[in-house]
């Protein structure tokens, strides 16, 4: 009886369902990354200004900016690729929405509404969106399951990277402007 367990355990671990990337889902079953970050001694106005500057630097399209409520809603996307290291070809783009809520001493960031948009070469070999989309929470992709799991994994890594970059930008202290000094003369 014992040898059966030795063969059965590795088979279960190598099953396709065991390799699937578990993405965080909200109460509606959609992929959503949520975090509340403490930013001690920073007022809501400074956090809002830092967040808005970071969104602008990263190229986000602002959908809503409410300074009174301390809320920013923006959309962006990142490319995902389907070939090896040397000959990468863009397979599509994962679009998402980022919501930032700021209060005195803390802020909340939420990445949600993830959708994969297919890209294809046109007749002049430029990559253009096809108009087809696939929600990131869909676990099945018949015919290209391994590539789909790679795209889902890339989404998790991209969100973690963006979240870390945003945390650094939110706590950054702006540098004081350096005033140009006039050259001193010996006769003053």
C-alpha cells in the first residue's frame, strides 16, 4: 500500500491544476490586488500630490481625480510576450485599473479590472489590438494554456513591482531647489 502513495503524491503535484497560479479574487470572483499602507506623519494632501505625480510619470490615464475625497482612479496596461528571450513578440496587453485612496497617515491601493487584449500583426507588420479580450480570472485557455499561465504570472509580478515602486514614490521627500549662487568678488 505504501508504494502507491509514493507514486500518487508526485502525480497529483504535477497535475495541471496544481501548477495553476492562484490569483487573489474579490467577492465577485474578479482578480483584485488590495493593500492599505501606513505613511506615518504625512498629510493626505502630500500623499495625494505624490500619488498624482507618480501616476503622471508612469503614463497612467486618469479617469477620476477627486482631491476633496482623496481618490485617484487611473488605467494603464503592460505588454505580455509569447516567444523566447532573444526573439520576443508581443502577444497582447494586460489592461487594468488602479484606485488610490489617501487619508492622513495612510493610503489604499487597489489593482482590479484586469483584461488581456489580443494583439496581431497587420499587413505592415505593426502590432495592433484585435478587439478581442479575455478576463485574467479565466483559468482555461485551450491550445495555449502554458502561455496563458505565463501571462497570469507576469501580471502578479508586474503588480508587485508597481506596488513597490508606488510605495517608494509615496514616501519620497522632495528635494529643496538649489538656488544659483552669484560668484563672489573680492570687493563686496
